[in-house]
C-alpha cells in the first residue's frame, strides 16, 4: 500500500509558504491554473484532482449538479463530494484527511488519499519542496494472433485486468476488420489499458523492406484518424530482431547500419504521427556497437524511441545471468538518457533452454521472481515495469498452474 507522506511534511511550517511541486514517476506535473497547496488546518497537501488524476492515468468526470467528481482507473472507482470528509471507493466509504474543496474553479483533493486509493508511493523532498509520487509499474503483454480480438475479446480483457495489465501490444493484421480493432481498443481503454500497434520481422532491418514499414505506419495513422480518441492506438510497437537473419552472422556491421537507416525512418514517421514509439530488443544489445564507434547500439536506439522493451528471457531474478543482472546495462543507459525501459520475461517454450522461460514453472514462481526483480530494479528511474510474452502462453501457464494447485 501507500508509503505514507513522511511525518516531517506535516511539521514544516515553510512547506505551505512556498509553492509545492508534484512529480509523478520522475516527471514534474504542470498545474496551469490551480497550484497544489497545504491545507492550514490539516497540514495536508491538496492537489487539483483533474491534472493529478490524468498524470496518474485516471479518467475524470465532474458532476456540477451534485458537486461530485468521479475518478476511475482499472477496477477502482473513486467518488468525491465537495466539502465532505469522506469519499466512496468502489462504493465503500473511506475517511479523508481533509475534505475536497474548490479553489480557482478547480476541485482540490488530498494527495495522500489519492495515493492510498491507487497504491502509489509518496515521498517528500524537503530541499526541493517536492512531493514524489510513484505509481504501480506498467505491465504489458503481446497479442500476436490478432484474430483473437474477434473470437475472445472479453476473455482477453478479463485476463488482462485480473493480471493488472496496463499495455497490450496488438499485432496489425489486414485480415482483421478495422471495426474489430476499434471495438477492442475502446473496451481496453474503458479498463484503463493502452493498446499499441505491433508489427515487425527480422527483414524489416533491411532497406528492401522499407515500403512494408511505411505501409504499416500509414495503416495505423489512417486508422487513428478515422476513429474517436477512445478507440485509437496509443503507439507503434516494433519487434524486428535482425540478429535472426543469416546476414547477421556474416556481416553484422552492414546489417546494423541498415537497421539504423530503417530506425531513422521509423522515428521520423512516428514523430510525424504523434504516436509514441516502442521497440523490443535483446538484453545483450549493449554489446553491439554503432559501427565505427564505441557507442552501444542500445543507447543509440534509446535516443530514437520512447521505450525499449528488453527481452530479458530468464526465469530467475538474481545471479550472474538473472533478470536483474541482464537488465542493468540498458537501464543505466536509459537513466542517463531519461528514457523508459520495460523488462520482459517469457512463458512460451524456448529452444535456447528451460532457464529462458517460465513455461515449465508456474505463474506463482514467475510472480515471486518478478517481485524480487522489482525490488532490485526500482532503484533505476528508467525502470517502467514488466511485460510477459505472450498472452496466449501466459494464459495457458495460468490454467496449468491452477490445475496443479
């Protein structure tokens, strides 16, 4: 639960005399017309509900007639009434440190309450007069068989919700009607899940395949332009993996240069579309250098994308070849470059060995190892969460684990 606001916050008289800054996951939140303040009677930090909620990924609805604001994220619904010292969380009454108030036309709510409701961690930086809010980390998964959104959309979303999934990497498939994508994305967003358009193959690192890349991006762009915001893809997600090509073994430098050219194309197109860009990479990529330099290719990629997803396919958190050790290099690079990294694990069979997947294990064992890894990786500001590859194998592992209980 909440790492409570440190006791020193309430005893600092200077705290309320100067503006209070709020940072969510290291990013300072802009409050354009109603800044956070400390309530004199309670010494509690009050924040504009809408701007903080949006930074935390909640949907916000204001009812002027009842003077109530509703905040929602995943399965959590919060109902606040102006002037009342209690709120409803999923229908249950919860006491507030201080009542919600309206100031400068904005609904102000106690930060601690919002944090508790969302399992957020909150710490106080006295030197900077800054409250740091750390939200629960992201959780993603891949859906390679896009036809599943036609045959079992509710099943997918129920599984994702039960496993606190926040991002779905959904493959683009021309045979799946656009209406199916639209309906699925809308339902996912209602459950506070983002959907990224997934595509890629090893050949997409080669210049001859640039037209395929453009076609994919153009399709996603046209799709987003043709639907309402609540049914749009949140970003582009590429899984290219050119090291699987025969050419990688015979002329790695040339393939790397061609991969760089195609990534420049992808970066330009992604920026022009306004969509965020994510790319899957192996954990060992820092060992590959930009040709003619000592600069790692993973750092070069981090400069081009919003998020790297590290395929850190190991089934133990600790040890010289564990999840934590293998993620360190890219996490350090991302920290320096102020980028985000998702750590991915495998649940499907893997020909490289049993140690690369949780396939022969259980979901309980996976959760245990990921919790250990989380404790170690959370020291990196670049660590944004985990992803599990992929939905189909993860769901199968869950069923197997339930049978063995």
